[in-house]
């Protein structure tokens, strides 16, 4: 199939444009990813080297899907096209040995639970509280993402300069880096080394979901695309500021796509407004919602394709969260039993994961396969899982200082920061490693006061590592992640899946580490997926159910935020709700509850009355913004009787 076979004028214009800069402003479901794939196909058919094409996607799944789709079209050379996330690209750049020598840094990224050890050690050094330091760390991460670190005089205060110095010292000592440093350090390296091969490697750069990149990531894209050689280089970006949902979580810079043509003069800008995905009724609701937000004087509205179906939309209210979970499960089970949908055709989206777990349990009880996809579930607040992961890291690399630090302090509330400070001081003076220092103390060749607890842990760690190193891979997994311990179950399942592909412990570690650092949706062809609203980005399903649509859940605005922050968060959650509305190809159900227990409303941060036990909740005001053609809300139990017969 040729690149332009079956393309309409819009898609043909995007895929066929040969100018230097292209910006595709693409509404939800309008086919931007399809157009970008055809552009890659055109480049390959016209003889461009696959190795000269870089496609940057927001997820690993999107990168994999792009290659699979090109392969299915029979596009020669598509396997050699570089399709990856920016995180992966930066990691590969910074992992080179010459980069280590230039920057004196390592690419071993700290996971969120490992940051607790950094903060505990800094708290002792700087004599400041861990919560305060955690806020400062988030402020630094935000500054890196927004390029504030490039402003003259940054860090500006003495307190910030001390924090920066101690933090970098800790990271260098532990041969590690923060995830938020990856892009800024890549920028620094490429800017200071114009002869680096990456500056001229890619002749054609294509970026999807450009609105969800932060300023630093957009700067990196520019740096990679502006080198003078080879000639006729091109940069194509695609996205939609109406769908930018990562401003709070990842400091995204949606203004980057709306101002792209100003930053890149001569840009060919092409809007896509015909939704290829959603039914007419859903498009009408989504457009009404965007108009009601009043964020833009002339909002870009979606248009249905000619063959679009009307679709089905229902708004339900249940008495309690338990009623909602059980009722939604019965609706899904009924639709599956009648053959209207398959389990894999159903997405349940929730702003709060608590009700998601309930829905999964209720579905399984009804004989329907279902699974959640909540990214914080694997390691957060799970000591057994963290301990097993640290041992796995050390089996892969016995010089992993971060993992050793975790194991030294994991069983102590203060992370053993005081004695560890003494060990670090000796290491700085002697040049010894932490392991060498503790071994010398254990053998009696060195004495450092008040370190007995660390030495005992050192002994336990070494004995266990020696035992694990002699065992077969399945036995190692059984030891680190036992079958009968619930909190390690997800890591165990990841390891067992990795074991099917891996030949050694190093490959298992690499697979697991990638899944943890860049979590993806589970690959399933027989299960209902329950996930957060943010995880819905890029997904499509025949039946989409948005649950927990309560004021305080969606939208949620912090009580202590400034007015400016509240407005920014509200605007982002409007976009998040819009994205959720536009995932379906046929059926949309929006669901809420009428009352909630005091404990539940506190956990979910729902706005409710002040009654002691059961309190009335408020449906999200977003529901009232769906326009005059929105269906009237109905009682969930009544809906069940009409549709399920009981």
C-alpha cells in the first residue's frame, strides 16, 4: 500500500507536506496519529534512511503500536525507525561513557520510594524537616521542567543553594540521578557538545502529544532539530491544547503548541476537527462542555464524520459508593452477556482508585475478568516489595549504592541516617565505598562509633545476596517475591512474565525497571480495564463509564491553593473531563452517588454535608455543563431494572 492510498485531503496534506516545520492541531479522535504514521511511511518510500527518522511518543505503548502498524502496512525499513519516549531517548544519550566523564553523573534514576532516603539524609545534614525538603525537591523538579534553572542567578536563595549542593553531592556519592534531571542534563550535554552524534543524527523528527511535553522537553526537541546538517531537516509536531492533562503532574506546557508557529517561522499549521471516533451525541456533549468552560472566545469544536452513529449516553446516580460499584459491575456484566460488548471493549474511568478496586472485585464475583491499572500500586508504601526490588537491583549490579542504602535503612523509622552520615564521612576521607567501609568495621580493621546497627544489616544483606546468587531464576523470584504475600504480588507477576523472555537476572531487572519507571497499561484481550482519568489518554473503547463524578473528586481543587493555582487546576481538570468524555466509540455512562460515609468522603476528598455518619454528596458541576441535549440524570437502580430486567 502506498503512503497516500485511501487518504482524504486533510491527512494527505499532513503526510505529504515536505516543508521544514509542520504543526497539527488535532482534536480528540481526529486521527493525528494515523496521519503521522503515513508521514513516516512516505519518508521511507521516498528513500529516507530509517535511522534518520525519530518519532517521539508519550508512551512506550504508542511507540510500539506505531512500529506494528507500519509493519502491518508492509513498510520496508520501519523496524529501524527510532520510536521512543523522550525519557528513553535522554537515558540512551546520557548512558554513554563519554557523557559520564564529561558530566560526572550516572543514569541510575531514583524511584519515588528511594527519594525518602535522600530526604532523610539531607534532613540531617541541613537540619531541616523532611516535609519541607520534599516540597523543596518538588520545587526544583518544577524549575527544571520550566527551565527556570537556566535563568541567571539560579538557585536564588542561600537555602536553595545549600539544598542544591547537598542534593548533588548525595546523588554523585550514590551514583544516581533524579528522574526530573534527565531532560535538563541531556540539554546541557547536547548544548555543550555540538559535535555529539545525536545533534545531527536525525533528519526528520516527529513528535506526538506535543502539548503534554514540558518546556524543557520542548527545548530538547528544538535542540535536536535545529542543527544545520543534514540538509532539508524537518520537524513535525501534533497535539491539542484542549487535551493537555499533565500540567500539574508533569509540568506540561500546552502553550508550546499554540505558539509553535511563532517560535518556528514558516510553519505549516493544519487543524483536524472531524472526529473519527465518537458518536454524534458524545461529540455534542463534549462541544457543549468546552463552550461552557468559557476558556476561549472561539473554542475549536469537533465535527462528527458523515457515517457517525448517534450513540448512547446515560447519566446515573446511585445511593452509595457500594451501590455504584455493584450497579456498574452489573451493567457491564449484562452488556457482555448479551454480546453487545466484550470485556476488552470496556473502560471504567475514575478520579479515585478506591471505587475502582470495588468495581474490580464486584466484576470478578460476577464472573467477568477485570483488572486495575493504578501506577502507584507496585512499590509505594510496601516495604516487602521495596526490599525485594532492592535485592533484585543488587543481583543485577552489586555496585548499586542506592539499593544498598535502602536495605541498610529499610527496617528503621529514621532510615539509620545518623550512623550512615558517619559512614559517608569516612568514605569521603578515605575513598572507600560504603560496602568496603562496613566490611572493614565488621572484620575489626576499622572502628567508627555508633554504627553497630548498620554493620548488622550489612551482614544480613551480604549473607542473603550470597544465597540468592547461587539459586536458579525461578527460586530467586520465589525468595524475593513469595506467592503468599499480597503486597509483592504485582512485582511477582511482572517477574514471572519477564522470566518468559529473560535468560538471566540482568534481563529480568531491565524489564522490571522499565515497567516501574515507565508504567504502561496491561496488555489484555479479555479483561475490563479500570483506570484513572489520566491513564485514559490515547485509549479508545466501545463502552466508557466515568464513575465517582462528584464535586471534590472531579474537579478537585486543594483547599490551601492560591486563587491562581485553583484556577489553573480547575482548567486542567476541565480538559481531563473532556478527554474522558471523548474515549468512546458507542456508549458513554456518567455515574455519581447521593450519599457517602464520613470515612469514604475524607479518603476521596468528596465535598459533602457535615452529618456525622452518612452525608449528602454533590454531583460534579461538570455534569451541568454538558448542554441542553444531555440526558436527564436517572436513578441507577431504575436503570438496572429497565436494562437488566431486575
